[in-house]
């Protein structure tokens, strides 16, 4: 009680202490970036023209898009798609708001009517769109399925957005007309032509080794052309990969086990008998194979071309009951047995009628037949066709759902063995020409007539026991030890020297971006990218990662901030351009000639001719695309010679020998129409990118930990 009384007496002191501690915590948060004031990046994925995209809303859209794209799409691919959609919607949405463009209720109904005009769910008995059915459908969703109604709202929003975009693009296009003056100019740019004589002193005539380019030259070029060399934040790493692959001993163990199935055995190792019947003596091959193989038995006949290429010759020459192997194929060791053989046509020609039923793969929304009803209908059609085969084409058009064959009277012309689903294939290749029958497949019931077969040849049924070639537990344990040992040792030694001592290959990855997900040669390794961009990660840090089939030990080599590209990184791109400039200067310094002939003689080259050059396609025959040189030539009079002109491929001197003016037209409207069409096409391809470049976009995906 005494202690409690003392605590009560010191209540004010305790409150002050707690308050000070909380205040200190908030202050520390401000300085280390963890306080609520800086938590925006955790809760906001990005901002576009002042509009924030919340993390919660973004992730909901990611989940929905992941379902649409399927399991093969990576998480980063899905997120990038959602981000691109958000950027497009926000950038264009800014324009819609400024212009006051909206989709009103009546227009929305018209858009839905157009989009759903052929959907049988919303058509009446006359085959026309019925708005009442649509209203009923939406009401049912709203009352009975929150998820379905949300999906419908998203669908309406997408239709409205597409309509707004189309309206906006049309408005922009409407303001981009082609005037008669523009039409006349375009006509003359293409129709005005000149013939020239020229001398080209190619840059390649001066060896690169003669031209000295310093780091300061490259740095100056970068600063003079900043826009070209702006780069994102990036990281450089290097890594060693440890793959879990089967050792020679592992492969021998797998082959030895398979040899046991070839020879059979009767052993008594642990006080009980363990009997394995030899593969060649087995009667129930399917059961034996499925019990002992990593690949299930394939009960199909194949021609020689259908056998594994590595063993086709050996397998095809076996007699029934004989075995072959072990042999290696596609990551497995296998032993095979020739189970059966027969003569089968290599191609067939058939016609068929497909009757689907509810649940079959070919069933469309308008299919109402149950499986029993579809079978009954197929049997009825078969009876009609047997009585009168000439009715087959007529019945195909009336009943068959296989639209790919209806136009050809239900016919599939000559096609190879095993190109159809198994049940269909068995009927057409194991039956006789003229046979009629009903066959059920995953698509429904088929009424099939065999119209032709040709080229009977030997086919074989091969049973195979396959064992995947994979490392043993001892091997995987050794690989783990090797990777762990390298990770630890690399912390004290030089990464590359240590790898060289152990004959490991070091692979560099330079310029890795914050939202990258793939490591060249390894695949999707988002975990490595995240680690490299962690705030705590320091240059020189080393870490081991689990990857599919092994481990990866990486070292962070460099951290590059966003800004201008470094001299080292820009050298490959900049060096050729600076060399051109310096070579042009060298050529100008040594040239004193004022005529084409003197220049050609001094530079040990020739005077060349080029004809019918125009401004719309500024290309000189034999020299390539040279816009500045062609532009200079069009500024000369006939017979006039230019000074030296620095081109893309060399330094030129030009003389205009002939000027041909474009034909004068009575009316330039057709040319103006072409200009207008070109502008319209430019709107489709460049308008959004131009708006995006002008928008204020802040991408916090990496910081908000959604990636």
C-alpha cells in the first residue's frame, strides 16, 4: 500500500515523463523518416497531377487484374499494368475536367446498348436488345451479388472512360485541319527535286585512334544535352549462382534403380522379401508404369516421328515385349518397352456434327441441352444420316456448333494422326472408310463419318518408366553448404578473387531499377532488387538468396542516384558523337580546296552524282540519310557550289546541277487532306505521351512497399 501511495503522489511526474518520452519518439520519427508526417509514401502509391492513388485502392485493382491476367503473370507485371492504367486515367481525366467532358445517363445507356447488342442474355424473342432485361440483370446483381455488382460497376466505368477518351481525341483531331497552304508545302517538299554533284570526306577515313576524347569532353557533352542523359536511381550488383543439379553419382544411382526394373529382383535385405518383376515380363503395363514412373502411362499409338528423337531408332526396331534403356531424354532417365504394334493410316478425312451440352468445353451461353439430351439428339441425327447420307450437309448447318467446319459441310480435310482429341482420333483412324458413329469428347457429342484414310504404316505403343534427374539430399545439402560458406567468406575476402579460387562464375548486373523484377539468367527475383534498394543496404554488402533450384549470393557494387548519367556510363553513347565533331574539325582544318575536283584530289576520293533528291526524304544515293546536307543543297541556285557542310556520315561539298520544280496544281485540297490525315494519325500515337510528359507524376511504388 505504501508503494501505491507513493505512485499516486508522483502521478504528475509520471505524466510528464510519459509525455516527454512520446514527444521524443515523435521527434525521432521526424528525423529518421518514420513518423506519421512521412507515412504518406506508405499509404499513397503515387500522385498524378495532384491526385493521390491510395495503397488500398491500388492493391484492390491489382488483385482484380491478377485474376484477369491469370497465374502466369508476375506480380510486378500486374502492378505495372494497373499503374499504367491509373496514369492514363488520371492524365486524361485532368483534360476531361478542364474541358467539362462527361458521359451522361442517356449516353451511357446508348453505349451499353451498342456494347451488348449481340449478347443473347439481353435480347428479346425478335433478337433485338431489350433494355428491361439489362435493368433486371443489374438489379439482380445489386440484390444478390456484391462482388458481381462491383464488377458490373467497373465494366460501366471502363465503357464510360473509353467513350470520354474517344470524345476527347475526336475534339483534338477536329482542331487539326490541313490547310491549302500546308497541302501546297507538302506537295512541293516531295515534288521539288534537285540533282547534285558532291564530294564526301567520310569520318571513317580518319582512324579513331587519332582523335583524343577526354573525360571533360564527355562531361561537357552530357551537360550540353542534359535531357538525353537523365537517368533513374539504379543499383549495380554482381552475383554467384549455386544450382541444385544432380551429380554424376546421383545420375548413376537413378540408372541403377531403373536397371533393377529391367532385370527384376528378389532380395531379402531386412528380413522380408522385396520382389520386383522384370519390366519385360509384366502383363499389366499401365499399372506397373503408373506405380513406378514419374510420368504416367500414355496409352496411345505413335509413329516413329512421335518417339523421343534420342531413342527413336532403337525403340522403333524393338519387338513387342522387348525393352530398351536406360536413356536420357528431356531431364529424365527412362526405360521403355514396346507394348503393341499395328498398321494405322497416317492421315484421315472426316466430316462431323457437334452437339454440345451444358458443361462441355464448346458450350456457349445459349446451350441448354443436358448431357443425356445431347446424346439423344446425336443418336437421332445419326439415324437420319444412316437412312440418307445426303442430308449430312443440311444437318451440319442446322445443328453443328463447330463454326470452324460448318462452312465446309462439317468436313475436316486430310489431317495427321493424333491431331484431334483422343476419342475423336481413335474413331477416325481405327475405324474403316464409310463408318458412321457417335463419339463423346470434352466438346460434346460428335456424329462422325470417315470419308477417307491413306498411307497405312506401322505404329507402336511404348510404355516408359521415367525418373526425373534431380539431386539427392546429400547433393542439395552440399550445395547449401557451398553457398553458405561462400557468403561468409566473401565478407572477409574480395568477392571476385574468392569466386575465382573456387571456379565460380561471377555475373554482373548494372543499372538495375527500383521496379525491376528480373535478374538476367535467373529470372524473376524481386527479392534481390528490393534488397539492393533498401535504405540500410551499403555498397559491399553480401547476401544469400533462395532461388528456384538453388541459391544466389549477391554483392551490392554501386548505388547511383537519379540525375545525369555518369561519364563512365555515357561514354559508349557519347564517344562516337564527339569523335564525329572532332573529325569534322580536323577535316575543315586541312581542307583549302574551293572546288569539288580540288577537294576530291586532295582527299584521294571522287566526285559523285545523285539525282532526284527531295526534302521530304532527305537521302543522298550512295551517302545515306543527310538532312542538313540536303537542306543546304536546296538553299543553293543551279550551278552554285557550297562550302563545307558537316553531315551525319562525313563532311561534304555540294554543287547543284539541276533544279526541277514540282508540278503546279489547280487545287491542293487532296494534298491538304493528306496532311490532315497525318496529323490525325499523330494524335492517336503521340497525344497521350505528350500529356504524360507534361503531367506531374510521382511514383512511390517502391517506397510504399507494394512492389
